[in-house]
C-alpha cells in the first residue's frame, strides 16, 4: 500500500520541517506542490526527500487538483495536509493499523483537527472536534470547486478515525490578519456566486450527506447566506462565543473568536457590499466588479 502526502506551499520554510517530520512514520512519499517560494521551502522539502513540482497559483482547489495529476500511477492513498499542520503520533499509529484493512467500498477517511491560536489550543466555540476528510483513495477523490472553505469530495463511502492532526501556525498576528483579508475576498466570491451563479459550484452539503462538513455547509448556504450582511457576522460570533462557550478559551481564545468569528465574517460581508456598490455605480456585471474591486479574475 502506497500512501502519498500532498502539501501545497508558498514560503513555508518555517513550518515544513515539523510537518514533514510528522509524516515520516506513515507516508511512503511526499509531493510538495509549490507556488514559486522565495524562501528555503524547496531546500527543506528536498532535504526531507520530498518531490517538488511548481505551478502558478489560481486558488487552493485548482492547485490541489492539479497536484493530484502529478502523482505516480502506483499511488493507493492520498493524504491532504497543510504545511502548518502536523499529524499526532496517535493518528500515525491509527493510520498504520487501520488503513491497510479498509474495504474497497471505502474511499475516504475522516479524522479530527485541533486548532491553535497564538500558541494556545482552541477548545471551545464549536471548533473541536472538527471532522475533516484528509485521506482518500487515489483517483476516487478531489477538491471541490470553490474559492474558499474547500473540502475533499469522494465517490464512495467514508469512515471515521478517532485521532487528530493539529493546525499550529507559527506566524505573527499581522501575517494572520493579512491572510484572512485575502481569505475574505475569496469567500466573498463564493457568496456572490451563490447569489449570481456565474461559475460552477460544488457543494459538499450534497456530497457528504449528514457529515459534519456537509451539515455546516448546508447551514452556511441555506441559512447564514440568507441573513442580512453584517448582522449575520454578529449572530455567528455570539453563537460561538456565548452559546458554544468560546469565552472559556481565555484571552487568546477571545482574540481568536472576535477576529475569526466576527471581524473576518464582517469583512466578507463588507467586501460583498463593496462589489455590489461598484456594480450599481458602473453598471458592470458581477465578474467584472469582482476583478476590479477584489482583484480576482473568475
């Protein structure tokens, strides 16, 4: 059985050694799909024996699905992992023990994902346990066609593993806010596409049924997206911080829930409103407005 880990990178020299070290006990090979990094990412990847391919960035889904086409023909399973994530030893042990015995009807494997913020585990706010599909049979799965919040979709059945990986980004808060500003533009595109339908749209809600990702996507697309912009960001924050006990995460948790649960969501809504104002002021169509306002060509 050959398991290949796929990692997308852009200037990830800080995180990559830790990620690659966590894969040593489970991955038969590692494919790093790089977007022309200017730091030591390539050197680090090669030192750990990873194969590196490079391609200009469009979005995560496009880059990841292209990386799948670069896998060797004898690949049996694919592990999707980000450079700032690590597999826990318990998950490595579970994969080693259970994956070889999985039947042919199973195409995907869910595991847990824990998240840290400023060095602290986020335990509340509905953010753990998060179930993510990260292992899938080669040729039986791909990344759904979205600009943000992409999930792996598979053709067959799935199974749950009990252990988890950890998302532990080491960069500064300034880096985090800049990254989420970029994320907000991409998520604004997805929300505008729900309303205007200007490009094909995959929804994990219809693909994964009652999975956690499917339920969350269904709520996001059928409930959250229909609430008034701005107000829904506040409602979501209160749900996470009060109802789902996010306040128990302490000071670092408070910063995380305010920034990721309110500020980020409000920023998405503000960008959607900005695109619509440009459409109204200039008479252009939505894709032209997105390119002019958000600098994203769809």
